[in-house]
């Protein structure tokens, strides 16, 4: 999805930021600036000042680690080690500037500030390379959107019994080559949940008359994260347009929804003391879809998927609302919904009631019930040390619970390199589960 077209080669915002010459140039410039900050012939730049800068950088790094992982705790699994290493480099560069600045002239002080900026940019670039969150500068921008098509077609085309929709519907002349992407706000009348705006992708076939009744995939982001991550970093519009181009304009409708309500919030996709997130995902979103879009109906026509926390949620919803969602795509999900530890999760969400947690926890559900009519796919990075063991554990439990499930690994770890490929590779699988293609 990051291949440059002839036009984009000349547009700087489309140049790759996670591979190729740019990140290596930033790396070289950053380390060069770091060396200039650390080395000096000035008679007053001796070991005590260097040691002071080192100790200050170390103390600041430790403070950030404690503040983020012990006090704030936005990441249930903790901040990745490689992220903390690059934060340490940036903070050491800032400390060098603070200890070095009194020895410099005004002009050289400004140059030193520029050098620190390069060090910070280098650290940010390397963290971005690790997650592949922003493969280009364009992926940092708000995506272009279209007005949502709400009108009802005069006629519809349904799939025939035992035949996929692709064999009963054919693209009419003049069908648009690409689908539309619209920003939507999905209210929570049943749940009271306050969600951020999401997105709806409508494939070219949705714009036809007669209109085929298409299946729907509800797609969830991770945490920290937002719905636009799937659009910007995940490039799902390109993936869906490419699929539609190969199938006469047919593709699933995709609703990218917000399951957390905030960048760092985590209501666990459960109905608990925190929020009624499960009701939002299992009642409010499907109701909104059927009121505002003309789609196929029934549990086999509605699938749910997501990455990281969104992957965990997709399995939860498939188990807790099997009459709503017939299939799920769990990308790098957890083996248990968590706010950091099991005890803390049960205490905050259920007032310490273990039975209330077990009633909705995926592993407990799969040990108590069979789900022979549910299909699922577990996908994880082959080199993911945090999530791969959990995914393997949940896959085995899903098999034992009678589900029709698969397991895939993709080269990489917990990053968008894996997330993008997981969706792209499993889009045909999702389409087959819903009867869109054979």
C-alpha cells in the first residue's frame, strides 16, 4: 500500500517515512547532532557536566516511565522497551543542551537548540518506524471524505440460495470506479455511550440502481487510537477499492466505529461500571446501520473485527452477541480484557465481582458454551512477544468451543505492518463468510 505512483514520487507528503532514504537521513543527522552536543573542547566542559547531563537524562527517563506506566497507565501492557530507549535518547539530548547552554554564545546556543530538535525528531522517527503508524506524511492528515449516501434504491438485488451475491449481480454501465468514505457520528440511545466520529465506506456497487444488498464489517481501532487510524495508517479505502475493482464493484460496507470514547480510554467493550460499551457495539451500531444504510440483514451479514484492543473486542462481541455478529477478525488481540491486571480490571469494572467478569470474559464463555455457527480468524505478528502467546491460547479455546476458526502469523510484531496486511489478506475471507463471493 506504500508503493509510490508516478505522481506521488514528486509529492513530498507521499514520500515514505518508515523505509528508504528519509528515515536513514534523519537517523544520521540526529546522531550527528547528538555527537556535537556531547563533545566539546571547552575547558569547562568536563566530566562533571557530562555526568550531570547523563544523570539528569536518566532521572527524566525514569520519571517518564513511572508517570506513564505506574500513574497514568494508558497502555495495559506497559510502554514498549524500544520506545523508552528512544525517549531516553531524546531526554539525554535535552539534558546535554541544558548543561551545555551556559558555555555557548547566543549564536551557538541557537545552533544547539536546532541540534536537540534533530535528536528529538530522530527519536520520533525511530518510534514511528517501530509501529509504522505514519508511513507517509499524508497519513498524518485528515482523510478526504464524501457525503454519506442515505437514499434508498428503487430496487435491490439479493443473493440467491446457495449462491454468492457476486454470481447474481453484475455491474451496470457507468458504475464508479471507487467507493465513498464518509464521516459519521453514531449515537448511543440504548447505551448512553458517547463515541467519537467514525467512518463508513460504501463500495461502488452501493451506488448502483438496482443496488445489491451488501454485508457489513464493523471495524474497531486499538488503544491508544482512534477510528481514523484505520483510514490513515491502515489505508483501508485503498484496500477496499482494490477488492471492489476485482469483483465488479462489490465489497463489504465497512463501518469504522469508536469503541473507547477517547484516545486513552478503555471501557473494555463490556457493560460495566465504566460504560455500556457492549450495548453500544451490539445494539446501537447495528440499529444505526439498518436505519441509515440499505444492507443485507442477519447475523451472517454482519462481521466485526479490529486490532489490539479492537481485536479483543471483536472476539468479545462475537461471543457475547452471537445473534448479532456471525464472524470476527481478531488482529493481535489480548487473551483477556484488561486495564493492566486482572485484579484491577475486576475491581474497577465490576466492583470486585469475579462472577460478573466471568459472565462476559471470552475464555470463560468458550469453556462453558459451544459456538458452532461462529466463524473467526486470529492474526498476529510472528515476532510479537506480547500478543502471539495470547492469540495462540484463544485460538485453541475457540477450536475447543466448536468455532470455525483459523490462525495466521504475519512477519513483524505489534505494528501497522501487521495490521494492514491482516485486513488486506482477510478481506476475501470476510467476504466469503457473508456470502458476497465464493
